[in-house]
């Protein structure tokens, strides 16, 4: 049976497809090093796992308010200098962003974002029938968009601008001036500025600034997935003005009801785990150094050092598509990487350096060997 136009407008999530392929090859006995996944090997803090367990034992297995439990919304409101009515607890980051798009973006509206970008912005735009206007960024400028390029791309047709700093897949971190300009433009034109801050804990040059408080139309996405090694627990949140959150909650309530109840209780107080957050930050920073130090010497690669998140996005100069390149590296060197085209960045590939150092040492050596052999 034919799927809907909405479904046909999107492709399967590329990272999931590659992860699956790596898993199959591993199961067939291959010595695969999978650097394709945007997830860490870290353990979640004990306070989280114990908190979830305790919540389950206390019978927190029922529906909650669709917007999230009041205690959590109040705690997050304090963290973001907001009112609790401005918080929506979502089922991971994806559902929060998807519900925002479905609630606010119409067919024919324009959605603007710097590219290369997390593939979901393009997919959700397509699901809404919106036109995408991309702001190209490049390795030469550390993948940072300029304020001028933002001005050139927004208009009265713009409904939503999405920025993501620290960035997946480029590792870029945007300057405060850029974020501020985007928030001011959002107020001038009346579009939504989605500031995706899901990698806020992984910022290696102390550049990170939240867009929260920079304008009336700013919506922040943050959450527990990446910061607390909790990608599978599916709790993140949006912070935005009360009226907007009310609309997003309409979609969210029909689609998912509420975020997992025991997890909402389990994450209470987690942002007090400063030591845990610092330890992960420090470890990821040194992994960034390790990978960069090897690959910056690799012949045929152009690299901008990652300033945040846990990705590097090298540009290569071989005469093959990024899909062909990643398939070849997987075949020849048994390293899983994501083709740049998945993010709107052909002639690049993405490495996730969120794996332990001994794996990164082997993985980068194999990548290096591959490119050396091609010279
Ligand atoms: N935003 C960005 C930029 C991401 O890379 C991801 C996950 O990879 C998310 C949001 C959402 O994460 P999740 O749905 O796993 O919470």
C-alpha cells in the first residue's frame, strides 16, 4: 500500500540505517569500529537509574500531565529563568522538535537553518510541506554562519529558523553575536527561533550561550539524552512562551500523551550532578583532541577542530560521493562513518568521537591508513 505524501517526502533516518549495517557486520564476525552513532559510552549517573527505579517501585507507571510533572517543570523553569507554564517535557529531543514543527509550520512556509545540519530539521520541514532555505556553512569558516547570511535568507515568509550550537554534525559553536542577532530578527519578523541546545554540556571553548531570554520568539530545546547518557530514556524539554507551548502541547498530547512517567521523576535534581557533568565534558574534550591530532595530519582531509558536541566533519578530496566513500571505508577498513550528504554536506563525512579512547585510536588509524593508501 502506498504511504502518504508526508511519509514519501522523507528518507529513513540515515544514522539508524548505518548503525544497523554495522551491527549486522559485527554479528557476522567482522571487527567493526562504529563511529557513526551520536551516543556516548558513558554510564548514566546512579542518581538517575536509582531515581527511575524508585519511581517505578512507588507506582509511577501511570499517565502524567501531558506537559510533564509539575515538580520537573518548576525545576526546569528555574534553570531557564522561565515560568513553569513555559516548559513542555517531551519524549526525547526529536519529539519536542517534531511537535513544534507540526504545531507551528504550515505548507508553503519557509524554514531556515544553517547546513550541514541535523537531518531532522529538513525531514520535519518536508513533513509540514514547508520550503527549506539553507544557510551554507563551510570548513573554511569553522562551519559558522554569518549574520549577513541570516539576513539574506529570512523574510516575511519565514516561520521558523533552527540553529544548533554546539552543532551536529560539524562540531561548530556559534558566537553570541550571531545568536543574539537571530533572536532579534525573530522578534522583528515574527518567526520562531528554535535554539537546539541539546549538546550544551559539550562545549570546549567556553563559548556556549543559551538563546533563552534573548527574544520573545525563542524556543530552546535541551534535555537529558546527551548530557546524562540517557538517549534511551527519552526525556527532553522545550522552553518557549506560554501560548506557543500550549499549541505544541496539543500535538504532543495526541501523539505521545506524556514523556515516560518514571523517568520524569528520575531526572529530578539531575542538573545538580555538576561533577558528573564536568567529568563527561573533560573526557569528551580529550577525545576531541585525540581524534583531531591524528586526522589533521591525514593526507587529503581538511578539518575544522570541533568546538563542541562530539563530532568532526572532515572534508575529503577524493572523486567519489560521500555515500560511496563511507561504504568503501566500511568495506576496506571496517569503520562506520556517516556520509556528509545525510546532513546536506556532500564531500564530507561525520565521525562521532563519543567512544572510548582505545577505540578511537584504532578507528582514526584505520581512517588514516585508508586515505594514505589513496594518495
Ligand atoms: N538535536 C540534535 C542536534 C541532535 O543531534 C539530536 C540527536 O541526535 C537531538 C536533537 C535529539 O535527540 P533525542 O531525540 O535522542 O533526545
